[in-house]
C-alpha cells in the first residue's frame, strides 16, 4: 500500500499487530510522518508484531536519519523471515533487527554507508548471529556518484560483513566499474557464496574464471558481458583459446551451472566464445541466459562459433549446453 501519511496506516497495523503476518508500505514523495508510529501508539506504549513474517518498507525519501539515541529494549518484530528496506534504516537504531536473528532468512538493504556502518559497529551481525540468513541484497542508491571506485571496493568489505555466511549475494556498482581484481580478491574470502549478482559489472572471461576458482561453491553468476576477450601473452589468435583453457583450467568449477547476462555486449561473438569456453572447462555449466531481446542474435552467433575453425575440433567435448532466454 502506498501512503502519504503514515498515521492512519500505522494505526491500522497496530490494531492488527497480534495477527498480522505480511506488511508492505510504500511511501510517496509527499510522504510525511514516521515509521515510529508502527511500533509506538499515541499513549507512548510500544507494540509487538508476534506473527509478522514479511516486512517491506519502501521509501522514496530519506525522511529518517540514523541517530545516536537508542530506543528502549523493545522487540517489535521477533519472528521476521523476510525484511526489505529500500530507504534509510528505520527507527534511528537497530530496533528493527532485535529478536529476529534466529528467524531472518532474506534481507534487502539500501546501500547507505552510515546505516550499515552503525549496524556493524553495534554488533548486530556477526559470523554466528543469523544462522538462517542466506540471501542478502544491496540496492544501488547513487551514493558513490563520480567518486573513485577504490571506495566501492573498501565499502564492499563492509557490505560483506552483513551476514558473512550468506549463500546468495547481490551488490550494486554504479556508473563506473570497480577495481575488479581487488573486488574478486575480497569476495574470495567468503567461500559460502553460491549465487553472486553483480548486475552492473562487466566481467571478462578471465574475471569469471578467477571468480569460479575463488568461490568453489559458486553455481550462478549474474553480470554484464565483456566487449572483447583479452588474449593471454602466449595466445596469438582467438582460435587457440579452446586448447589454452583446456590446458590451463580444466577441470574447474564443478558446481558452476549458470551465467545470467544482465546487459548484453554489442559484440555477441565475444559472449558466444566465453560461453563455449566455460562449457569446455566447467563440467556442469549448461546454461547461459541472455537478454530476451538478444536471444536470436546469440543463438546464431553460438552456432557460428561452434562451426568455426577455432572451435569445431573441440565441440565434441561439450557435454551439454542450454542457451535459454529469460
């Protein structure tokens, strides 16, 4: 429900607090009020939602700032499983995370450095605090703007400290690309990652291979495709790449299964080559999912590369390859 005034909807939510299981509130640009109204009534008494499993607060403005004051030790949402916050962290402290460490399974946070740093400083998330939290997604906010992306890599470590054992991870990037080798090095310190979404990052074939080598449990990768393949020093032509990857990398990535393309390159041949080379060295890689509008182009290019002089001798090595649209 989209609201302009939190008061009436908060009052309705408080009345249903004992039985409410799902609550989603979207605030418009003309929003006024406070999410404090959800957990505190007009008389100043605090309210608990003992059965609330899903809470989504979608804010279009940063109307609440993370303050230094802390609310009393109230636990308003003790059984949350799914929490999505697309605005600033509500209530000015860690109130929303109290009491649900044992139940929280999925978390979406806006990438606001101050909020996340405060949560980390207060010890809300540790390596053992949230045993069921397996999916953590950070939303892009334009926070970096034109800043150098060394800051992004530094900030990545902070974001990873939120539920460090989570298996499903999604990170924003922005207009500029991060320092990818440093980013991969940091990600390699979190071996539980199975699904990694970097939807705004262009990853080269060698970046993808390094990620697969660094994250042994990685099964699904979401990224943009490269514009070209940089040939290694001892490879003179593209047609030599199949033998090069077979000699240097096979077998690897036994769990790696699927690559989802979030933005297609103008050079479909590059993506076709990357897909086929990965299929040669990763025994269970069988699915590349391009953008739907590019599907026919990629299918035609895939066929062309398989029949090319550089690849046709190696095509029989392919166990399976599913080239699917969304």
